[in-house]
């Protein structure tokens, strides 16, 4: 049995402009100790899927309307709010997007770390402080005892992200969800943060979901990759399969838009043309159709199913043969 199993998840937002199908039938699993990446452009449903797992979707206007989210065999959607509160932070940790705004500016770093420990483990303040110092040292922050009394504005962006990771690790969770953990950080700090997270999860045996828009970021760190578009997973497989044998036009377009060191200098990037669709006004066809160079008239009639195209590699496309041919002639 997988650590996390998501089945038929649908999360919608009911707005004056219509019903936004932010997550529209998502299925995927995370095994113990595994790192799974969820990749896609802004607005494709990555973060809403993560918030749905944690049951933090604001209601109203958002609502999980269908599906199951099983963690260690327990359906999280069937739990009471109090039962779910015991799982958040303790069994599932989350590194929220934007470290600059995720930390409370009026609470010290020490208090933000010790609050979770006191709540879930009933630790005394002294014991919680000791654990907080240990956690800050674990994520590479120097002079952790002195840092406990400081506030978020005393920390740089990279250090704030390290604090967020320490908070996620505080209760030794089985799963960490990292939502855009390198947003707003410079390239060298991004690499440090990702390396830190990978090492910590390897040493502690923690499973991790990395949510990002950058396929280049996850090439080194993910075991499996789920590519999302318009609220659906359009391709899923091992990181090696996704990078070497993409089968969906959107995945191929994302890969081509990443700068590569093995290409001649001065070469132009190949951006993904067009804009993501309005999730409140999707038609009956494939949502990627208006931006797809392989689209045919048949793509306008229905949304393709997610089908296994190779061993443990799934894709949602009617024109996979054309994608394969384009790779062979590239």
C-alpha cells in the first residue's frame, strides 16, 4: 500500500464568473521515501491539489467535490476537522510557497518552531526550544540558539526557506509537501535548498512532493514526475522516462523551453506559445489543443484518457505517434 493515494480528486471554486474546475480528476500515489514532482505552469492546479491534501482549501469559494485522499490507508476527506488538525504538521508537513510571506512577521522564529512541538507532542517550552535549536542546525543555520529570538525580517530569503523546512520537519512527518520551495530565490540558493531537502529526506526516510513550474529543477531530485495541465495530469512516469521519452506535447514543450548547456551559445529558447485556458470555460476537447502543434480536428471532440504508453509511463494524448516521430527527427 502506498503512503499517499489520490483517486479521482476534484476541487472546484464557485465564483460569480462560473465554476472553476481547478483540480479535475487527479490520480497519483506517493510511496514511502519517494520524491514525486508535480510540474506545470501557474494556474494548472498544482498548489490546489496540495492544499486539498492538507484540507486547507478556503470554503467558500473552494470545495473538494469528489474523490479520495488516503494517507496510510485513512481517507483524509472522511476525517473531522479536529482529526485532520492532528495530522497536519505531525504526519504531513508542508513548506508553503513564498517564504517571505509564509512566516508570521510578529512572532519570533523560535515561537513559530516550538508551537507545533508543544501542540502535537505536549513538550515543555524548554524541551521545545532544545528541539528548535536542533532543527535549525539540521537545516544549516549558524548560531541557532541566538537565532531563536530573532524575527523573520532578520533572515534572508534562503534562510527563511530553511526555517520553513525546519518547521515542516519538526514533528518527524512521513510526508512533506514543498510548494514552489525555490520561488523568489536566486539560482545558487535554489540549488542549496533542493540539495538540502533531498539529503534530509534521504537520511530521514521522508517522502516528498515537490511542486514546481520548472522541469529543469526536478531533473536531479525527483524519482517520479506528474505533469499537470488545466487541472489534470497529462503525463506521469519516472523522471528518466519523462525527460528522455516525453509522450505529451505539453511535456515536450516544457522541456524545449528549458535552457540547455549542450546546445550552441546564442540559440533561442523555444517558449510554449499561447496562454493557459480559463478553467471556468473549458470546452469538450483537449484543453491543450489551442497551443498544440500536433492537434487535429479529433482533438476538439473529447478529452483523451490517461493511458499507459510504456511500462509505468502514462500520457493523455490522441497524437502520441506524432510526438514520437518529432523526437526521432529532432
